[in-house]
C-alpha cells in the first residue's frame, strides 16, 4: 500500500487545490465576495485562498461540526454563520445568502474548480512514475472522486478507482449503485467530512463514468485505520482520511497482491475525540 498524503499543507486537506482556482478566478473576474457551505475543510481552504486577495468569504456550517474546524475558519478571517442542523441545511442557507447578497456561491463538487483542483492529485499520481493497480478515494460530495477518476481514466485506464464511504453516511454510494440520486434521512458517522445526505445529480452523472466501484465501511474499521496510520505511518488524520485504509481492512482478499494507493485527504481532527477513538490519553 502507498499513501497519497494531502494533509501536509496550510489547510491540512486537499481542498486548497480547488479553492486556489476559485479565488484566482474571482479576482480576475472583478468579484470580491464568495459564500460557501462547508463541513469544515472547504471553509478553511477558501478562507486561506482569500488571504492577500482582498476577498470577503462567508462560510455557513453546522454548529455541530468539529470545533477545531470552526475555530480555524474564524482564525483565517472568514465570516462564519452557524445553522442548527446538518450540512444539508448549511447548503440551503449558503444559497440563500449568496442570492440575497448577489455574490458567488461556491458549491463543492458541483463547481468545476473544486473537481479540477482534486484532479491534480490524479496527475501527481500518474506523473510519479510508480505503477499502481487501485486508488481508494474517500467519497463525500464527489469532487475528489470525480476529479481523480477523470484523470486516471484518461491517463491510466487500467487503474481501478474505488470510492469509500461510511455505512452511516451512504447516500452517494447508494446513488452510484442504483444509478439514480438516493437521499437519506440521516448521516451518522465520525467521518464528518463525508457526511452528506443529498447527492448532486450532475456529480453522480460524472461519478458513474469514472468510478469502478463504491464500497461502504464500518465505523470500527475507520477507527482501526486511524490507529494504523498513527502507529505505522506517524500520521494524525481525521476519520475521512482513514476510509481507504478501512476499505483495505474489510476487503483483504480483494486487494491482496495488488499495489493500492489510498488518498489521505484530511487531517483536521478534534484531538479529544481522536484520543478517545485511538484509545490514548
């Protein structure tokens, strides 16, 4: 197994790849404000990309999102509005704000820049010159999966692209399997970064083209993945970043003898919760 690490950067996730494109495009177009909904990582990345560009950023998030992510959004200079609900309510509120203020609404996974940013991960994998058989990608809204998947289908068509979601937040995986949008009433998982309930139809259309499979993993496997990444690789990651390892643990026979790359996509984690999960103090 190889790890594609996306946490060793100022925002500790892959999201900055897309927000740099967004911020640059806004400035070039003469726009000075942008609104997004975020489970935490996108908001941090957008706030970071706005620094020095004189962009006003408003992030809408659930007040139940990890405090470390909310604090980081504020610290990076964005205006943060919290809603008494989950990420889907935050998405609704962000759309209302953008329409009311007449500013750009950034929709993760739907807006092309977020997918293009994630696609650069795929380019780096191909350009590494290392042969691999499978890439495991955490699946939430779909930007990372569709971005990486598109590149690999074009440049490395023999590589299998497998998306991974928690069993407690399976909306996009169920949608991929049924080839239609499937929503869920709840999303209950420690992997808050991928806990969506309402897949975007256009994103699903792209995912159906580039993903070879979509699998669900148990919470216990995610926690074991967190422990393995800490003890074997020295990495502190958030649960979403351990989904690929969880998939390998639950599908050992499938991946035996194959070179698997897993994308460790984020490292913004509440440390009290983290210590509780891994059983340390």
